[in-house]
């Protein structure tokens, strides 16, 4: 969805000129990097822009410079999560956004706390026992006061810092999932600096729909796309009908069976109706899960639930469809 940002342009121009973030005046030191055609740089920004909490964040960025960029515009690609690093998938963004970067630079960076931009980590998350509340409390203590400065608001200011340091007049912001929340927050803070927004899998400012209605309504279309052009010939006459049938069975009784974890440990996995939905959602990040879904569903309908349970195990960590 493309949304022109012309409203409040006069106010945006004033704000854009008056609220340049601290520490962003120097030009980005771009150097060639991999893959071919990309350039990489880092930019140090304040941890806390109020200055009350000392420290800096080093933002890792990469770009594909356009052969000509008369408007001094960059297409900024924002990954989801929150927590997904964007730099490792910059080549995918370049492919997806190829028409948009013919006369604009592509700019991709790891948001603070992710990837190579001071990734958040704490030893408490490796705990094998204890409640999630206790683990979260311990992690909070290990991160210390810095934990307060890894929010959407800081990411918005980081984007503006990158724009200033990169010498760009305006940005086209492409956001995916959580990235759409950051994109719209940036557009709200700096409307005069946004040429347009491209929003994929939108997270609204008030947060996601607790009932996942838009995702649920998309399920028939998504699974039928998997089998388009006869790709499921000999497997199933209708993948979307199989989903509906399986969902009905799982609503009455969960599947369970013996499978192996990625570490080789045998355990009993369970799959509920929401777990089936979780496999579909996890397919957004791991396409192989979705590709194997039609055959796994047919096997389950025929009485062999193990292929579907294995998909659920593989989706753990993406949508936590099954536990060990």
C-alpha cells in the first residue's frame, strides 16, 4: 500500500530543519562490501538522546547506490520483529524493490538492538528452568538502564540520523510487519522528509488485532497460491479446503505424536488449531514450511500426523507452534 505524505508538509519542513538528531552531521563512510554492488558503513548515535544515560549505539548500514539520484532520495527497507536484522536480507530487499531504486539509493540498516547494531543479549535467556516472568526480570537486570532506549521512538530518530548523515533530502520507507509501525511513526515525526510509504503486513499504531482477523481471512488465498499452476497436482485437489477440514478436526481434538527435536531428542509434540495457524504464519519467514504444508496436511487427513507435527516443531521460535 502506497500512501503519499503531503499532509502537514509545511510543518514537516520546519521540523525536518529544526530537529536534526545529535551525532548525525558527519557523512557516512561508505566502503564497498559484499555482495557486489553494495556499500557498507556504520554510524554512531546516542543511546539516550536526552543525554541522561551515557553511551552510544553503532548502527550497521548497507546501501545500493543508484547510478543517478537527482532527488537525493533513499528507499529505506525496515525488517519486522521487533528483533529481525535487516542487513542480512538486504539483497532480498534489492530484488523486491528493484523498480523503486532505479533512480534512488537503497538504504538498509539493522535497527538498534538487532543484527550488528549493538544486539541485545542477556545470559538469563539461556536459562533452562524458571518462569518466563523470573527470566524476564533477570534479563532486565542484566541489561540495566540501557534497556529503556530500544523502542520505536529511538528507531525513528535513528532513521533521521541516517538520512542526515547520508545526505538524503527525502525517504521512501518500505516497512514489513513491525517495520510498518516504525515507518508510520517516522512519517508522523518527519512528514516533510517522506516521499512515500510502502507498507507490507501492516501493524497499526494501536498494535495488532488480537483476533488476527486480516491474517485469518488471508489463509485461503495464501494456501491456494502455494498450489497455483498445478503445483499440487497429485497431492490435493484443494489445499484451502484441507486447511478448513484440518482446523475443524483440531478444534475438536489436538494431534500428538512422537517426533525428534533439532538436537536429536525424541519427545511428544502436540498440535492445536492455533498451532496450524502458527505454521502458516511462520511460513512468512521460512518459505519451506509453507511449501511442505499441502503434502503434510494430506498425510494428516489420511491418519499420519507426524509430517505436520514436524512442521510445527520447525516453526517453533517463529510462531512457537509447538513446544519441546
